[in-house]
C-alpha cells in the first residue's frame, strides 16, 4: 500500500498485488487488532513524544484476536514495524531494539504509514462486524480456533510444581527447591517481566550473590524441554529470563 497526496487529499494506491485474494476476509479478520494498532498510531501522531511510546504489545494483539500468522502477514506487507521492548522498572520512557524474525514475549508492534492507510481503507470499505460475521468455516477466527494460542511467557504452577512454556513442560520439581521456586514465584507474580530483583531472603551464612548465581545455574539445569534460559543481570542482584533461540 502506498499513500500519496493528490489535489490536497490523501489517496490510497494499491501497490501490493491482492488479485484473487479475499481482502474482505483479511480486513474482517484483522479489524480488532488493526483498530488497536490504529489507536496507538493516532495517539503517536497527536503527541510530542517518540511514537514508540505507543507501540502495542504482542500479548495485547493476541487478546484482540490476532495470532502469529496474522502478525507475520502484516510484517511481510510492511504494514507494521516489529520492536522488542527493553524497558526496565523505573525507566522514565520505553526503550526498544529492532525486532527480527522471531516473535518473543517482549515483542511490540506499531503501524507504519502504509499500515494505517490499509486499516483505514478496510474501514472505509465497510469491512466491519457484518463482514466478520459472514466469514466461512474455511477461515475461522483465531478466537474460535480449537487450538489455544500458546502463552508467550512461561507459566509457573506452584500447586503442580511445574514450569511450562508454549505448552511444554520445562521443569517439574519432585523435591523441595525453595530458592528456585522463589525465583519462579516472583516472576509469575509480576507476570514475567524481563528482569526481577533477587527475591531470595538473606542468610547470614551465605553470600547472596553466590547463592543467586548457583540458583540461576540450577534453573538452567535438567530442563525437560530446554526452551528457557535464566541469567544474572551482572550486578548480582537481579535475574533475567529469555527463551532459547
């Protein structure tokens, strides 16, 4: 999609070949996610801050009905920009790095100019709720899929003593491991941010940095499915997590 000025108006010109493609279905399928992205785009346009401040989290887009295939299609059309959030607690502004091909827990998206024009074109063509209700079973919406969308962050179940990620069991504890489970519980309580402070209670007979280092090492050992990696933050006072790439 390309937007150009013509006689004082913004005119939409198709530069992507959609011949033979059911664009009504595409717009109807993406409309809730595009609406959320368009809100961020409009706020960014009306603000003096960096437009990245209004990038939408991938988790929020999943809750709006999109899945990874939808996001990848938007990326291939250059309708969205992929960013990976690096913001830490206490930061006064959000920070990002450019996202690659991998969609991760901290992935965020923002509409490009072409993407905003695409979203507005779909709305102006009347692809709203009526079109969505007329979808055939060949193209089911993500929210009606029989397969649940895997969580984009780990899940710690203290009752079952299980750590899982993307529907895979990572660790299952049969014996008490209070230091490891304290870290997992802290991550779970905070909804799995990139980093947490050391949650282990101090002990006079143990060096806290050494104990945290050993606990992180044990978290990475004996994983049933080695999909996660835990690391220290370099200060000896915090823990970070990431998925194995």
